[in-house]
C-alpha cells in the first residue's frame, strides 16, 4: 500500500518506521527538516559542535516502555541523566530539593540541603511518602485536585512540590494539573520513575530522526494545504498538486489535524476539538541569574515557584544532563521564564503548544478509538494527545503502535 504520514515528530516517525517495514511510506513535514529535531540549537562553532534539543527530551524506562523498545529496536543509543531537582522561592531560598544517587540502572532520590529538613521540607517529604504508598485505589473518575483536597494533603506538599513538579513534567499551568485524572498522576509516580535513571538519546533528536526515518521517503518544507477522501483513496493537496494514497496517518497536533481535514465528519470534528492546547515558551540561554543564587544549590533541574504566577519556571542546566557539554561554558534551557534572561545571553527562543489533559480530552480518546474501528477507514490519527496518560514521547509512540494494529485489521 501507499501510505502518507503527515508530520515528522516522534509519533509520525514511529508510524513511518513500523509501516515502512511492509508498505511504501512518504512522510510530509512542513519544516525544512524533521519536526522532532528542527528546533535544536548548536552550542559553539563548526558543524561538529554539539546541539541541544529544544525542548529537552528525556524518559524513564518504567513509564516509557514502548519508546524504550522502539529505541532498542532501531539502535538508538541512550545514556543515563542526572535529573536531581531543586525547588526555590522568589527570594532564592531552597524550599525543597533532592539529589539522585545512582547505582547502575537504579537511582535513589535523597533529600538535599539543610533547609529541606526544616518544617516545610519535612511536611513535603512526609506527604510525598504517603502519596507514593496510596496506589490507584479510589482514583477512578477523580481529578488529582479533588483527591488532594479530599485526602487532606498539606498545602506545602501540594503548592511547593506536586503542582510545580507536574506542571513542569506536563509544561502546563497549575490549574491544568488540578484537572488531570488522578490515576494518571498516581500511575506516573508508581512506575519506578524515582527509582530508575532518567535517560536521553545520546545523539539527541538528530540521532532519533536518523534512525527512525530509514524506511520512508522524507519530504520536508512542503506546503500541505488539505487532506480529503476520494474514491478508494485519500488525496493530499501538496505544493499546489494533488497526490493520492491508500491511507494517511495524521501525526500532528489535534488542532492542526482538524485544520487540514477538508471533509472532517461531525464525529472527527467533535473529537479533535475536545483536545485543548496551552502555549509554552522555551528559552535557551547562558544567563546564570536564572539559577539559584548560591552555586551549591544548582541542580540539573531548577524550579522557581512563585505564588504570583500560574506555573513554575524550570531551568535545566544543560551541561549537567548532556555529556557532550560537560566541559563547555554553562548553557541553560528555561521553560516559561518568570525572570527574563539578559537579551545578550539568549541563544534561541521558541514557542510550542502542549495538549491539556482533562475530562473532555479523556472522552475524546474513546471517540478516537471508535473512529479507528470504522469500516473502510483510511484517515488515521496519532500523537502525544492520542493515548491515555501524560502527553509525552511515550503516548505518541503508543498511539502509532495502536493505529498500526487498527490499520492492519
């Protein structure tokens, strides 16, 4: 069969790899290079200077089993990453923090800093251990906000740790975290995420693209105007011409997919419109002023938590998480800058959209699965929004695997 994949993010690349084993696959990408790697920033001069991914992509094998299997299958080499984290307030005081002690594939998070052992830090630690023990019982149909309130977790644990931690993981607002299904949050913490090493692709997104794109024809910089169903085929209007395929996998954001579908059914429209998006700003820079004032408090991940803002500022010390930068001058990546880095120290600034998980988006997943069961379906959807759980690399790969099973029926 001739199959078109629209979008070269991780979901589209995974779909092209799987489908390319048996079918003729063409990947269409609007950017000049594959979307997964297009925003990377080169640090230093020369073609061999290292690049940092924007945004940084890391994973826990316990929560990312299908991504881990895909990397292993395609030969993507990965390396462990220290993801120790410090939480500070607007005055630069450390509210909470932990360091990861690593032994082989395992890590042990250990509270760090004298301030952590004061009353606020001890309450956070106490409720964190309690939350870790609770399991999935009683989470069905509840938001994490309702669970935290009903079970009387301390304000320090909720405000100073859980909300900023998950707002960082999901790059969303505190209010959006509170609407997450409770089982998603509990499951994330229960699948070994704090006991196994965080990992990243050693060659970054560039290496992932190189490995996954090997079974498809990759066409970048295309102007794809519309997708519409024809007689026994799907038509793509690309660069002013119409091209026909047996099937099309739309591996874009839900809102982008809806704009491309020229003949979206009422059910497709309702399903895709149910997925909301929030804007995320990521700044790559060299300004140390966005880190805790005391160098001893720096961690690979540094969260600034301010009651005056609707989400935390997270600053990743890239030298501590990317081995190729260990001996380079400090480089940082800040998500949602509450404090602006000096203009002269900004290397790049990007804006992204991230899907929001709530009751409506969860229902959309059931509707999407029903669409994929329709007889004679030729248009398919995948992406981080298209599987249950936190919308990360894993859900994008899982969605591509699920649509492959549906398409192969």
